[in-house]
């Protein structure tokens, strides 16, 4: 090795070594507390029509810095976040071409972020096309991985737990019940955030941060040598990324600890993003909402107003001349009913899907947009609903399904957002179902990453909060653009009504999908047998009722839905009380128990309040959860209202068996609570002197 450089975390436990091999190839490695985390791994790029930037480098400079600050997110799991790291910047020159490439490493006490930087270099390099990113993550052994298939268009898969050596043999099974347009990166490709557990007890998470103007990264595995390599989402023509000098790549992240709770507590992804760019954030606030959504998902009602689909031309068809199907969910009287329920139970908003023209067309071969973003169906009385909601102090949540016709949507953005402002909509749920139109690009390619960011920034111009579905997975951009209040980008609750959600799903998502930002998972499903909503639908919600309550704490989001139907909640008013009470924004979070795919237990203090909430989510194995309340302030007693699984509770045989009890606790108290298979519990803690 030649030209070695190294940097350690502030506490000295995480170290990074960077070297050039004999042929000038850059490699790096990562250690944690003297144990190898990442073996020597290649860095570099292959270019289209140019010499590769992969070897023949020389080191021409090196600089270091230490950074320590505390910043305050607009919303999130803490009121303040510390960003403390040591940084090493390595300047390299490609001998043959004279081109410059920099490597920047930031080493935190809980892991590492690194990225490539392409300084401006007159006459040497201005713009180039990447055909392959060569970044590797060499794993020292056949680790256990918690993974979903590498895919350029969807993350909506169940997770598989296996050894790295087993991924190839389990790949076909992992695709079963997944999205209908899979585009695998390779027979051994997986997606980030990837969770790993080593045989020596280390927990390691691989992901990326600050994904701008660059394709999202999957990881293709050499399952003989256990080396992951970056697999960038390609353009339709196979190119990976178009780059100009003066730019950087996203950060590649490695989070590591010998305690699984530290992975959940890590804020590396947020800390590697830039500070907030919105000067006035006063309009960004938490939203707890219900919605005309689940009844369409379950088949109880329909998104479309009519079943007459022939010759419908969006923007020109007079829908009043068409025959209603009698099953349309977003009709005026039904929406007013949801508004009443929201107002009576203290909810902020009501999401209405299927309100707008165009839901009849389901042709997957369509070449242009099928939805209007400003024209309601005839049975959706916009003015009446708007006034009724205002009188009830309830905000409507807009829905924009684009059907992935992104060029048309961009042309309509200003009109769509102006319509929202004019009609008092503060937040919008966006959707990108289907293949990208018109060029056949992928959902996670550079072009689409730029589109999603354009929508977020345009929404900020109109002071609109944005929640993206089927978009690229989040990478901490919500720090910089906090109007990005949530994303889907994973297999959400709707799959209970489709091909199913495996036990343990919500106990792995905090270790994977939520590493990059909050998820609009749509929890709160109290009815398990979905044939009660639609007799033709043979579907089941794989969790207990109190498991659903726990998700409001273990999977936090500032935009949080109570997803079931109002009439179902009316049958379980005692349990529904927790959803009404639970906070959405937090001063402090304490991770009490954690093991990937097995269990997650978290305590959180509500922002600006002395109230605490605890949630515990379990996988398929029943367990005893023992927690202590040392996180509570000393010399203060709390009334704990505990929502837990009953003695017979089981996600298949007795999911609605639950117990609600109250106890008095303080910082010296401890509890042992039984947790059923796919069960959980939720606790509301209120200071007694505040009762």
C-alpha cells in the first residue's frame, strides 16, 4: 500500500483507513472498537467514452477538520441534534489524464459518511457520463442480512432475513407478492438501507444521504467474496449519471454499533444533509389525519365516479352525462361524514382520494396523464366541502396521483398548487403508480430524483407540505427541506389488503426504510378480517390491535394517519383514545429495546410537554418486554395508561384481545409486559400533578 491516510471518530472507536494500491487504485476500510467493519474496498468510476477514474491515481493533498454543533430540526424525534465528527479530505489526481477527484470522509462516533467530489478543473474535465460507480462495501464474513430485492422502481417488498450466501437462492421467493413492474439490479442485488448483523455481534447499516441530482443506489453482491458494489439506477439508455465538475455525489453511509439501539438512534443521515433552506418554517406543522382511502383499498368503495371508460378525455368530458357507479367513495356526503368524525375526535385533517376526474382509466400502456389536478367529479361539491371543513376547523389533505406522467405533472404543478392555496389545502399526498411516462425511465434514476426534488421545492414556494408515494426512498433531505414531511417508499399497510405483509415487517422498517426519514405507513388498522368490508376480499391484517397502536411511537412521522374506517374506530373507542392522545413531534427519544425484525421499544417525550409515550412493536415470536422508566424525570410520578395484548392475543386467532390498565410509575419503576405474536403495547404517561 502507498499513500496511507486515516481518520478516527471523536471518541476514537470508529476508524477509517484510505490507501492507494500499487496500481494507484483508492481503497478504504472501516473498523469499530478494533473490529473490522468494512474490509479493503474499491472506490472510483467507469465513464462513457473516457478513461476510467478507478486506478492510476496519486495523492496530491490532504486536509482535516473537526466539527461540532447542535442544531434544531423543524420537527422530528428530538428537539435538538448534535453533529460531531472528524473530517478528512483527500485530493487525488489521475496521472494519465490529469483529472482531479476528491474523497471526503466524515467519521462520527456511530459511523462514517463519505462521498466523491469533482472540483472545477479548467481544460481537464467539465462534464462526463458515469457508466458505473465502483464503490464497494467488502463485508468480513457471511453476515446475516435483512433485505429486499434490488429494484429500480419499487421498495414495496416484504423483507427477507438470510445469510449473504443465501441471497441468490432466496431471490425468487423475495419477489413473490411484490410490485408488478420489478426491475432487478442483479440476481443478488438488494436495496439500501441495508441492515446487517455480524457473527461477532456488530450491527451495521449501509445507506446513502443527501441524494440530489444522482441516481439512487442498489447494492449488487459478489456472494463468493461477500462484497457489495454500488449499482446505480440507470437511464433508459443504460447510462447511470450525467455529472458536471463542481458537484458531488451523495454520501455513502456506514452506521455501526454493538448495540442495535444505537442504529435507531443514529442521526448520521440527517447530519450529512445541509441545514434548512426554508427561511420561514412557521407553516410547517404536524398533521394527524383520517382519510377516504382505506375503504377504496379494501374494495368497499371505488376511486372512480363512473365505470364508463370509453372515450373519456380528461379536461373535455362532461362527467355529468355519464352514469355514476354508485360506489364512489369521494362523494360529498361521505366526505362530510369523515370531516365530522375528524372534528369530533380532534384530528387535524381529512385526506380525500378519488375526488378528481380521471380515475376510470387503468390502461398500463397509456402515454399521457389521465388525471386532472383541479377538476372534481360531479358528486364532489368542492365549495360545500371547503366551507364545511372550515367551519369544523378541519383541513383537507390534497391527493395528486400522477400515474407517473411526470412531464405532464410538471407542466401542471403551478396550477395544481395554486388550486390548493386557493382552496385552503396545506398538505398533499403525491403518487407515482405505474411505469414512468413518456421515456420509460426508472422511478429511482437521476431524472426522477431531480423531478421529486423539483416538486418538493415548488411545494415550498407555495407553503405546502408534501408526502410522496412511490418516490425514491428518503435520504435525510427532510432536514434541508422540512416541508417533505413524509414518504412512502416501502411496503405500507395497504399491502395487508393485497398480497400481505409478513410478520416482523414493522420491526425491521425502523432499521431500514426509516433510517432516511419518516414513512407514511398508514397505521391504526383495528379490523383484521377485511372481508367484513368487502365479502370478495380474502385478506387479513397481520397484527394485533395494540401492535397497531405501538406503531405511532415506533414509526414516528409528523404526518400520521389513523387509517381505518370511522365506524370501526367507533367500536373500539377505548383503544382509539391512544391514537387521539399520541403526539407527532418530539423533544426526546429513548430507545429501550431493539433487535432487527424481532422487536423495537421506544419512549418519546412530546414536544413542549411533560407527557411521554412508549411503543413496543414485536415480530412473529411472542416475548416478555421488560422496561424501566429511568428516562422519566426524578421526583415526579406519572399515571401510565397501558394498552397491551390480552392473554389470548395472537395476530391470527385473537388480534382484538387487548387490555387497558393504569398504573402509577416513576423513574425507579419497571414493568414486564407480555407481547403476543405480531403484538405490541402502547403506554401514555401523564404527570400526576398535571391531571
